């Protein structure tokens, strides 16, 4: 019974991390259609924000609060200097952000060294029979749910969200109505970057911080968003649920690496059956 | 004429170079083969594959496993080509027949490469072995047999650097010629049509999926052969061949040389490799920063390729005085 509860919690936790990490990409790739291969490095920058905050005497919580701001600004800088020249040239965007990803990994390695830095995980444990569960994992699940709700609310209930969705559908119409699409793109990209910063920051105490932090997640989150399909938030969440379940189950049965392989194979077979992604046949929306 | 000149120049090169330079040029030609495989699928099929490094690596590992177990380097070379082609066929079936879009295809090939990197990295334990070949985790697979001439009834003769140079040069020229013939054939014409407008080509009655699969498998096989040659050249392979920077390097070679020409890929690979080796083996991080910035710069400023842009600028410089002297 205890084992069952702990395993179930572990699976929910696995799904929550996948959704949390993939959310920023779901906004940038799913909504804007920009394949940002530097997304993993945005996660990494979020994690380094927490590391630097704690190194300068701040608390982990301050670091997690700061990370979305820092990475959001990085997102604005990247959008203004690179991405905005490449809208509509998807493959070129991909190549440019790939270059950015390599450069960011290199720069951070030069600045902070290639070693893994640990951050003490805050909060304690709770005993479940003979097992123990970290409170922090519960915090991760809460943040995942919170940022999912925030994103959904932002795009469905605010004026910015309405304008953003309209811009993605028809930019020239929006421009005709007196809104500058360029600024909407910038804002949406910054929001997606900030979400990535938050995800990386929240994961930092659990995984440790290293310049190649993003590489461990980039493959997973792209697969999740692709399998999610056109209904961005609900699709990504569902895909995160299905793929996270496959990964967790296989990981429990063997090793985490085989969990990732099983997840990838499952995703490719799923795309053969549902080329539009899980939400391909659903009513369109955010 | 041009071909005869190239063959003569290649034949004369080892005579005028030091042994070190011959060995280095040999591995650059192996990389040229890899660049060629990407240009075939990207420049002519219009399919951007980020997974050429995966086929290269799978080819290298397959060469190692087959070579250590059989001791026959020719068998190992065939196995390396076949293994990469099989992976390409499997991946191509699911993506092309699933009608996955070009962007998704690029992302999926990249994910496969990254996951191979992680999987091969966890094989350090001695129980991860295929026959006598230990995979060796991040330390890589060692003691891979060199390329050798194996004739029945004679002892195998390991190829010395200069004969190896000729073998690799011959293979490169032969495969370049085959690729030229392929893109000039009716199949190649349909391929170019797919690149220009996939939907229209399909409406004209051509099976787009099958042709994409064929060219992807061919390109995978060439990349696998190149990986096999690489493992035989260095007697060593490690998961680094699946890394993000290695995958990026293949794309950079083709982008520097300009895509869609086949020659460009070879020029690009040679230029980039000579430059990086002359810049010195500075730290890996500097190389990573430099490669990344090169990639961003080329995409933003020279989307058609660096060498074509330089040639274009040169041609304009030469043409300008003549145009000025003509009567208005």
C-alpha cells in the first residue's frame, strides 16, 4: 500500500516536471511556431540564476522568483537580435537558435566551469510507511499546476492574451487594427522564456546545475510539445501525462535511460498513428 | 577534364605532404563524405536532417562491434553501412509515412541523436558488450581493428597511411560521382521537384513518401560508411560523435559550402576543419562558442552559404569595372 502510494506520487511528479519544463516551449513553439533549440539553455540559465542567488547569500526561493525575470530579459534580447529577422523561415530559426544554444553552453562553461554544482534541496521529507517523500517534490507539482493555470488564464482572460492569439492567427489584420505585431511577438517570446526560466530554477535543487543542464531535457520537451499537437496547453498537458507515464513506468522497471528510450520510441510510433499530435482532432483553441 | 585534374592532384598529394598531414587529410575526407550525405538529403531532397551525426556514430559503433568480433575490416565496413541504413529506414518509415512536417522531422532526428548520446554514455559497465566488443560508456570503444586488405588465401595487410589515403580518396570520388549521377537521373529530378513543392509533386502522381525514404536511407548509408571509416582510421569511437556540437558541425560544413551543389559540402568540410585545426586545439568551450556564433552569423547574413556568397561578391567585383566601361 505504501509502495503503491509512493509510486503513484512518483508518477504524478514525473508528469508534473515534464509539463513544467515543456510549458515555455509550448508557448514559443506551439503558439508562435518558433522552434527554439536554445530552450534547454533558457532552462539552464534559470538554474544558474538560483545558483548565483544562493552563492550570494540569497535563499533558494529568492532565486526561483528572480529566474523568470532574468530569463525573460534574455528572451527579449534574443528575440530582438536574432529571432525577429527570421519569422516565417522556420528551419533558419532552428539553425540560428541551435547556434545560440552551443554558444550559451560554451559561454557558461567558460564563466563557471564544466562541473556540476549542487544546491541544497529546501523543505524536509514526510514519511509514508517505510518510504519517504520530499516536500519539495510536492512544491514542484504545485508550481507546475500554478504556471499551467497562469498561462491558461493569461491567454484566455486578459487583453494581452486575446491580442496575442489574434496575432498568431492573422498578424496583418491585427496590425490593421492598430496593434504592433512585432511587440506582441516579443512579449509572447519573453513570456515563454520566463516560463522556461522558472522551470529550470525549480528543477535546479533536484538535479544540480551544470552548463549542459538543458541537454538532459531538450529532447523530452520537444517530443512532448510535438506529440501534444495544435491545442497547445491541454495537448501538452495530455502528452506530458501519457509520455511521463510511459517514462516513469519503464524507469521503475529498468533504468531512467531506458525510460527515455521507451518514451521516444512510443512518441515516434504515436506520431505515425496521429501525425497531427494527440490534440489533432480536437476543437482548436489554446 | 576537371575530374582528371582532381584525380591527378589527389594522387600527387601524399608525395608532397608529411605523414602527419596525410593522416589528417584522410580524416578530413571521411568528414567530407559525411557532409556529402547531408547535402544529398538537404540540398536535393529539401529535408533537413539533424541526425547525420547519429548515422555516423551508429556506423562507427557497428564497425567496431563487427570488426572486433570477426576481425575482418571489409565485413565491418559493410555492416557499418547497413546498420546506419537500417536505422534510417526505420526512422524514415515512421516519419515520412506518418507525414510528419519538415520541422518535426528535424526535431525528431535531433532527439534520436541526443538520446543515442545518453544511451551510449551509460554503457560503461563491462556487461554491456556485444560479443567481444565492450561498448565502454563515455570512455568509448577501444582496440577497433584498422582497415586492412583482406584477400582469401593471404594474410590480412593493414593499410598504411598512404594507401589508406588513396582508398578514402577513391571512395569519396566514387560516391561523389554516384551522387551526381543520382541527382541528374529522373529520380533526382523528382527529388528536386519534391524540394520545390511537395504537394504539387504528389498531385502529379509521384509517390513522395517512398522517394523521400529512399534518399534518406541512401544518405544514412553514406553517413554510416563515413562513420565506419572514421572508426577504422582512429581505432576508437566514443559517444562524443552523437553530441550536439558534432551534429551542428555537419550542418555548419554544408552551410559554409552552400547547399545543393555536392561540391560545396566537400569544400565546406575542408575549409571548416582546416580552420579549426589551425586555430589550434584551444579549449572545447571556445570551439563551442565559435561554432555557435558562426552558425548564427551565417543564418542571419549568408542564408545561401558562405562560399557561394564569397564567390558572388568576387564575381560582382570582377564584373563591375567592365560594366562601368560600357557606354550608358
